[in-house]
């Protein structure tokens, strides 16, 4: 599939023509985020960590937000966690520590997903709380706090962490919906949507990870978005005026053993140095790692590159078109400097008969697909903290253990 010239806006029409049948909506570009290395690099260069700790949870006014907005480029490997970690070095200690804790949360979620795989879709440590009496399913978009934040998600493909928690809590704790259905909606629209961080965040909110559900009430809206309630039809009788009644879910009788220990650490973490068993003829890139610094891409600068839109997977996921436009923007940019072959189909079939160089990727899908491909050069994943066999029962325990050993 011949890509359009980058930066022309033709990426939207290209997605509509080639991938539109796989989208849950009409393809459009996010008005806020461009899926290019240049845009990611510029966003990182412009990010100043000063004030982050105090303003990271600001929702409105938008120009007062302290959130970095770097997550879409981090999600797809255009910015790696080690690169972003290094960028904030030298900033105010409180801001640096708080921001780096957020990077570590991303890393922790990756460790969880790499170790547990699909098991992360089930409750981690506690049952989900029972639906409250009289719960109404779905989101109530007549509430301005819900409508504005869902609108941002569906338009821009991004939310600050605070409003992610609002929507997740409203969906699960107050309304008793299955968290996985809400997570699917987030995943379809978020440019940074990943089964790692997205599922870990929802598990934390509903309390299946910690046993303590996160409550959402008008207090948070008034504090984080002053004035938002003033234009709401429910301002005089707010349905979330008070803290929701919620109870901790019952601890599971048998926790997932893999939370306690990893019996195959090397399989989870991948190689620590390149593993070469033959001479590669092509570099295989995936949506997990599309940056210029992708280890396989950088190690083989003269080889052609292949990217395969997995048709079966995309048929099942039904992502928003803006996610596929974001990826296409990056591919169009990459094609200006590399011989890039973009395909639609089954990756194993499209790569059949080719000796492939690839970067190890800590997601179950890559492991399954790479097993059916002739990968003769596997390059290490750029971990911020390489996985060990230690417990992943909680972020605080994992993070505290990391700090003790730094």
C-alpha cells in the first residue's frame, strides 16, 4: 500500500481508503497530536517539568494543565521511557520525582502485562465490588463533567490522568458496569491506549488490584476544573454531590501465582543483548516500537523495513480511525528516509520467506506472531527497569523495592 506524502493531511484519506472498514468511526486526525517522530521530539523538547507536581491533576483551564501529554509518542516507541526519564534530570527535585513516578507506573504496567499476558483482563487480587442498588448502566452524558471529558477522549484521543479516573470510577464504582467494557472504550480511542497501562489503571480504579475502589464526586470536579459545574444542567441537584457508597472487593482465594514470582524471567524480559542466528534481510516494525531509535531499526540502517497492519486483530479491536491515522502519519514520515513496505493482512503470511530482524516486544501478541516468523536477529527492548522475578503484587511494593536498590 503506497503511503501518502507526510504532512499533507492525506493520511486521513489513506486510512479511509485502506483501513476504513476496520474503524469504529470515520477516520480523522487528532486535532492535538501528530503521529510523527518530529512532533514527539518537539513535544519532549518543549516539556518543562517545573510545576508538574502541583499541576499534573489540573483539568481546567486547559492552559494550566501540568500533564506532559507525551504518552501517545511513548506508547508507540517514538519516545522511550529512558529518554523521557533523562530529559527531566536537573529539574526541581519534587517535580522530577513525581514525574518519574508516573514513568515508573508505565514501566510497572508493562512488567505486569509482559508477565501475566491476557490474565491481566481478570481481577488481579480482589473481586470487583457489587453494583450499587439502583445503578444505571453506561455514562450519563447529561452531566457536564462526563460529557466534556468523554468529548475530549473521542475528539483528541487523550485525557489527563485525573479525568481517566473520573470516568472509570463513574462507570464502575457508582454505576456498577463491568470495567472491561469501559476499558475497551478507552482503548478504542486513546492514542496511548495499551492493554498494559489501560488495564492496570482500570483495575486500580475499580479496586480489583488494590481492594480500595476510587470514589468520584463533585468535590474533585470543583477542585480540578473550577467552573465546569456552573454550566451543567445538574448544578442545583448534582447526582455525584456526595462520595459514592462502595465496599472493598473480597480478596481472591487464590491469587495469580505469577503476581508473586516469575518463573521465566528471561522470557518475560527478552534478551539483554542482540541474539543473532542468521543474516536478516528486512526489519519488522510493529506499533509498539516505531521510533527512529527502535533497536532493530537502528542496528540495520541499510535494510528495508516492513510494517503489517494486522487485519484480523484490527477487525476484532475496532479502533477509532484517529489511532490508525496517528500510526499512518509516522509510517509516512518514516518512508521518507527508509525503504518501507506497508501491508495489510496476517503478519506471519506477509513476512513468510523473509529473514527478519526485530526488537523484542513485551506483549503477548508479538511473542505469538514472532514464533511464526523467521526472526534471525532479536534486539533488546529498551526497558527503563529490566524485569526481575520479584513480586508485582502492588506498584508501591515494586517501586519501593526499586528505590531501595538504586
